[in-house]
């Protein structure tokens, strides 16, 4: 007799786990609860939300998880060992969603679009955020989401009073139990791991270098001031080559960074990674690096998933919301108006102009030492610290 309620049973082709589909199958897995995650964007935030999956599996160990997101984030999530189905907001995928029912939906986005996704399916309980059907206002679905909801309405609380990471705020808002500081969870496939090793060997083999430092040069268009200028990157490259002669520098980025990376690299001894090969290939390039220097961007979140030493600078956004998991440093702009979360700015001296190159270099030296010693980058309070920087704790 076919086991039609098994996690791997599709009803139209063999699952590939076992030739015979019956009670004796050693791979038989019967979910006891069906969960829906609605997190549409931005890309970096979607990557960060993979940290929730282990908490979900602890609380609902026999769960079947469907994740709805915007393209192209689905390329990052497909094949994930904890996610059974990844759908986008395309009409074809929403038709599939309409055939499913869920006990619990975790709505992470504060958006009408996310609330609209719920209208395309059947859900018993919603955690996270919902919308007022009359005026479209976003509201907390339960009292647990109240704190995270209020941070979006109060700049004083968000910018200065809150000291919780976004991952902790989400775990609490979604009622996933006590916060355990779970890491991001976005593994490479075996073939991607082999490619990352091959790529690193190729980069290092060209000049017999011993260390790969990735410079993630871009960010999304939403807050364009989260990236440093072309000239600043060129100055940084020259300084790194001066202080770290055995390091190979690789420029990282996506399609929107291709032209900009070309300008940064002009006349300098750097490697430009492939920027037009998709998100998963970008993740492979990040994995091939030892240390990644970046703004608060998708590249930063990718580096966190791959457990890299990360030096992240912050201008418009809130450094305390990001957890580097004791593997790096946060460099804060010296701009007095930071953070602001503004999408446009008319100031003559921008926050990215006030990021100290000396602090970045000092942090880089500490990351190199920690990498060689096999220890995290967080420094003991009594030990040396990068001036003006925040060691992660």
C-alpha cells in the first residue's frame, strides 16, 4: 500500500528514496504539522531568516515547511534540507499554494503583499504580522510580535534603545521558544563545495598567496548609501596590498556591480569574481574567501552563512541588529546622524565618507590572527580592541 502521507510522496513519480513504497520503507517520514513561511524580501533579510529554521524544527520536529518568497530568492532556498517546498509570488506558484493547507503561517514581512499571500491559501494560525483589511495597516498577529512591530514605528527605540539582534527579535515575535542564537543555515551542495575549493586554489595559485580577502563592493538599490565609493575601495585595496602582501584580493558582487567593479579594479592587482552567474554562484565565491569586508548587504549575510571572518561597516543601518556570531568586527561610521535608514541623503559629507580605513585595517589584522589561531574574532574586554569598532559578542 502506498504511503501517500509521506513527506517524499508526490503521487505522480517515484520519490527516488526507495524502489518500493510501503510501510517497510526506511525513508518513510510522516509530517505531523504543516508550516508556511512568508518572507518575500529583501534578499539579505531572507538569508538571515534561515536562522529561524532550526528553532522551527526544535519546536515542530515533524513539520513540513513551505517557504514563499519573491524571485530570485527562491534560487537560494531551493534544495535546503529543512525546506520541503519553495514557492514564489508568481501566479503559477500561488495557484499551487492555493491547493495547500497549513496549521501555522509565519509572516515575517511587514507588507500588504505578504498579507495578500495568506489570502491565497488556508491557515489555522498566523504568527508575525497581518494587515488591517480596511486600511491596509500592518499589525502584529499576536502580542509576541508587538516589540518587533513597535521598533518599526519608533526611531528612538530602533536606533538607540534596542540591543537585540534581528534574529532574536524574530524568534520572539514568531513564538519559537527561548532564543538560542542559532546560526544562519544556508549550506552549499557537495558540487558547490568542490567548486569553492577549486576557485580558492585558482585564486591563490596565480601568485602563491596564502589568504583570500573578499571585498563585497555593492548593495541593493533600496538604500544605495550602504556601499563605499569607487575611490574608497581603490584606496582600501592599495592599503591592504601594502599591509598584507600575501593576500589575494577578490571583488565580489552581483550583476548591478559589474561595471562598478571594473572601475574599482582598473590598474590594480585584484581579481574580479563572476558577477553575472546567479546568486548561488555568488555564494560559492563568498565561500572561497577567508575574510570578507562588506557593507550591510546581501554579501555580508552570505559571508555569515559561510562562517567567514567578516568586517562589516555600518552607516545608514543599525549595527546592533546584525549578529556576526563572534567571527568579525563591526565598523561604525563617525557620522553623527547615523543610523537613519534613509533611502536618499543630501548631505555633502556622506556617512560612507566617514568610515575609518585605519579601523578596517586594524580589524583585518585581528581577523587574520584569529583565523590562523582558529579562534573567533570577539575579543576579551581586557584585551586589545579595534579603536572605534565593535567586536561581536
